[in-house]
């Protein structure tokens, strides 16, 4: 009977895969046919309601319809800015779907379009009725006009930082965190070891909150032509109803989405036909000439890990895979320069070291490699950036966090509470160093601390070499402290402020080209094939089916998430036995 059921499941699984492949083939066929733009004047439509992910664009054969990436969106804006057929750029926004660093990069692109004479209009159904809308207001302020439906609200309320501390809970259940860190500001383990902010972590978080607040105020003031002090008063008075937002000059006009076309036509004094950004990109793809220099844009997005998590859809940087991608680009004679786009909070020290070594080898080989930082490039994310020729970041980028920590939970008191006894047999004086059943003895503690010391010293030496600084000077700005890009450019961790376009300018100039010279851009790593994606989703885990549901291939996504959460809980003690290095 068991074999019969297994055979039935296999048959259904094969049929399901064939259905997916067939559907994907239709998608591929449709995508392969370049759309034709409408005749006459155009209005470029940007749909940012689901955000603009910072990563390599998906392939044509994808299992889900993803929004355009951040840089695809910016590419569409820049092409439209130079296209005489485009009279306006219209964006649909929602409350804080785009993080601040991405919003800053988008605003730079919108500003370029405005200087080129394009009308730019932002519309939202709502800008934060049930939560914060600070970044959405900041982004909308970069457009000529901001429109919102009459029932919407504006959630302009300021910056809030909240950090959980679970030490009392751990004490109650009998779990003792045994953690060592290097860097007084390395605050990630404090969630488990402290009951409130330490003085250092409070000072760091207050400085970051103030810096982000200042950027928010300055951006809204500049975009809405308001005095900064007035913007501060508006933040203190928020959130706002739609009418209040108009009176406060945060919104220009109340209008439904179906009214936007008429308003845009009236402002431009011509009839514009709306074209989606994806269709516009496909129809205006520039011709790549064989003699054009190539610049590889390599995306490093997500936590840095040693091996990919089977069945996981989370974005990850697999150290050896990214290192190989960089090495291949260095070895490719047609690739003249590399731009490494990083959006990562860090992760494995070994994986970070592999990537960092490849970056260093690229620099030593004379292949210019420039880093462009997104929302976050901290800890291991900074490790892989440190040896680049130049580093570019947004003002709100979270970077630095040059520090290290490691540890384990000790469950000795918990086992006593629940009446569980463990027997142990070991050979080797320090064989039990990572057991969660008892704390380290003096010998184990000594070896443990030596490893943490070595890791921190290696980090300092790497940054000192890459940035041309004295290790003592690096230590003074390291200590695990997270810096905003606006501060990192002052202390030497970042070379200049800007987005991917600024990094591309540096890369062009490094190979002897003008800042606006035409180049062929190669985006890496290549998107996974559909079959590889399916393999990752369903192999090696009984929750593979849940991962498929999370991908949007079924109506039971919430149930799949609950199973995933249960798996995370049950895997917790096993995962906790591993040292945590280079975390946030």
C-alpha cells in the first residue's frame, strides 16, 4: 500500500512539474516577442507599490511575476529622460514599499528626468494610514506633483528604532547565553545578553536615528520647497488625513487613479499613451556592439552563507558561488571592469573571506572593481567590499559594523527544570566546546576567545590593507559600530556618496573612458533556470512543498509559513550549536 501511495505521489509530482514547465514555456515565448510601443507621445508608468528589489533581474523563464528591480526601474527612467516621445513619468506608490537608500537612488534618477524637461507625477492610494509612510513621502517629494486618493492618509511620523531584549525570558526558561564579542558597538548578541541598551549601543542607535531623521527632513524640505523647521513641525504633528496633507503641502491634489491620465494630459498639453516600464525597457533595449567595452555588474544580495538553504526562497549570498562569479569576470578578457553591488547585513566569516579574497585578487590583477552599496553593506557585507578600488554608498546606507561575535546558548538550567539528564562521553580535552548542555570550562574558553581575537584582528588587517589605513585608525572607527553612509564617507570607510550610476562612472574612468561613454553591461550572476529553482525548492527537505506554496504556486501560503516557522523552532538548538560570526 505504501509503495502504491508513493507511486501516485511521484506521478502527481511529475505532472505538476510538466505543467510548470509548459506554463513557463508560454511565458518565455511571450517574453521573447519584444513589445511594440504605441504610436505618438508616451507616459512612462512605474509601479512601485510592491517595491523595487535590489538584485539581479529575474530570467524570462520565472516561476512568479516579480516587480522590476531597482536598477531596471532607474534604467527605464534614464531612457525615458532622453526619449523625446516621453512627455511624462508617472509612478504609483504605496506606504514605505521602498527602503530609504533605494528611494534616494530613485530620487536621483527622477531628478535627472526633471532636468531633462519631463513632467514627473507620483500617485498613491494611501501613504501610511495603518503604519509609517515616511520614506514614501520622501520619495514622492522628488516628483513635480504628488497625488493621492481622497480617502488616503499620510503617515509622516518620524524615525523609530525598537530592539527586543529577551534576557529575562531566557533566564525564566533556563537558557544562559555564552557569548563573546569584539567591538563595544557590536550589538546583535545584546538581544540575548542584555535587558536594555548598553551605553554604547544606545549612543550608536541614537546617532543613526538622528542621521536618518536629518536626511528625511532635508529631502522633504528640498522636494516640497518647505523650510526644514516647518518639516520638523509637520513630522511632530503627523499622521495626516488627506485634506490635512494637502493643507500642509505634503500632497498637491486629491485624485483617484483613473483621473491621473487627464491631469497629466492637461499639464503637458498633449495626449499621452501610458506604457508600462517593463514593456518600455523591452522595446528600447539598446543595440550592443561587439566592440563596446563590457562592465560586469555583480549583485551580492542577502545574508552571506557557506551553503545554500535547500527549499528556501530567501535571498542569500553563497560565498564560494559569488567568489567564482567574480573570478570568472576577472578571467574574462572582454570584461574590462567590475561593479559589485552589495546589499547584505553579513553572515559567515568563511564565506565572507572567500568573496573578499576574490575581490582582492581582482584588484591585484589590475581589473578595476568598484563597490556600490545598497540599503546595507555591514559586517561581512563590508568585509567583501573593503579591498575594492572604490566604495560608493547612499547617505542612508548602513555600513561598517567591523566587529565579530560568537557564542552558544547553554541549556543546562532548562534541562534541570524539565527533568532531562544528559550523559556524555568524549575524547579530547575540548571536545565539548560547542555542546549546549553545559558552559565552557577554562581551557575551552581560552581557545574560544583566541578564535574570536583572531577573527577581529583579521577583519582589522583586511580593512587596513584595502583602505590604505593604519590598523589602529581602523580599530578606532570599527568596534562593531554601524555607520550611515553619510558618516562613513567622512571617516574613510566610503569614498563617495551616490548610487549604481556613480559607481559605473568610476568604473568607466578606471578603464580610460568618459563618464557617459557607452558600455555593454553584463549583469551577474545569471538567473537560475526554472528547473534549478524547482530543484532547490523541493529537494532535501520535507518542507519543499511548503516552499512552493510560498512561491505563490498555491492558495495555502499562510499554512506553509506556519510550517516553516515550526521547522525554524525545532531546528533552533541544532543551529545554535554553530558559532555566530560577523553578524549584525
